[in-house]
C-alpha cells in the first residue's frame, strides 16, 4: 500500500537528485520509501531497517546519510521522511531563479540534523525498547501488552532477565569496531537463549574466545552474530575452567595442537575409547590431562 504522500509519476524521473544516484542507491531509496510508507510515513530505527533489508547496520547508515545529503530524505515530526520528488526547475520565465522554499535546509544542515538526532537516540533507550514500534504489514500496529501483563508475565520477566546479560556478552566479546553490528547480534542472542542456552555460559565462552584471539587482526575475528548463530560458544564454553555451575571441576591440563604428534595420538586414543574425535578450540588444539595418552604412557614405561 502506497500512502498518499508518496506518488510516483513521470515527473519523478525529471528530478535531478534521482538522476545523480547510482543504480544501487536508487534501489535503496525506493525500498526505504516503501518501508517509510508501511511505517506510517517515517523511517523506523536503523536496526529494524537492517533486519527488513537483510543488510548490515553500517551499510544502511551509509546509504541513508547519502540520501539525506542528496535531499531525498528530510527531518519530519516522526523522524526521517521521504522528500517530495518531481521536476526541479532551475529558472523561471525571464531568467528569474526559482526561490528556495521557506524553511528548506541545505545539504550540510540536513546532515547535521540527521547526525544530531541519531546521536541523541544512541544510548537513550535499550535495544528491547527500540523494537516496540514495529508494525505489521499494511501499517497495522501490533497490540501492546498492558502494564499489568508486563509485570506479571513470567515468560517476559525471564526473557528480560536473560537479555540483561547481552551487555555483559558484548563487553566480553572481542572488539571488532563498526564491523560488529548490534542488531543482528542481539537477534542471534535471543535465538541462542530461547533454545535453552545459559546466558552466563555464553558470556564465559565469549571471554575465552577473546583470550584465544587476542593477537589476531580484526578481520580474522568472527562477528558476534555469526559466532552466536553457528553455536561456537559451545566449543569455547566447554574449555577447562568454564564448566557449568555445579559440574565437577576440570583439570587445566596441557594444551596440545591438533596437528602435532601428541595431538594425533590423543585423537586416536579418543576415537578408540570414546568413538569420536576430541574437540578443537579457536587456536586449533585442546587441553588434555597429560602430554601422551594413557596407553602411550604404559608402552613408554
């Protein structure tokens, strides 16, 4: 459904601002206009747009800044709104230049207003509150829970308690700068804890992963969303010293590389006694009780 405030006609193809856009930018402008139409006329939060387009938050922010600078999105009462498109007359009859509408902002002023609004929104509301304005298809708002239901719903209380650990997880996970989008990571966190994972265990595994990749470059470090989606925290969380509360303590042992002679001997011992290969951490090895398996120790004696 296209709202009345955005009508595409043959005049839109004469807009100089649209002609200056590249093909990917034009497609992105069209999709953002559709999203704004569904959302009631204004763009929703950056994280929601990234989820709807299947793109990274950094890419969406970059494209929106470009469209704001081009004057195709302007600040409105509800946030960023698509600007009116149409022919842009350069001059009037008699050579008179068309006056700029009163209150119109320059490209630099639009950029400053957009960045100021974005900076004010960051940190002002937790991630859970940023998703409250999501609307269903055709703009019908989702029904909101009453205040009594929010306070007495055990499932919601437990979920919010698990979500509180998400900030601890981000603090423990290796820093990748802007290449570690928060929205996809939070969605992967929700899926992990909903499947029965313990938040404390994931946080401990993130600390172990941070220690394991301490000397690596950022481009060789996995993003938080992928690390959670692929369940890599299971391998990290099983490392010695990171067992679940109440479980028997595990000896620190010796770390042995998987491709070393000792590592291959331990792999053969595991396959012979347990029917499976030993796990492998992010460094390409695992910790074992001794340098050689028990059978090898008896032969050496």
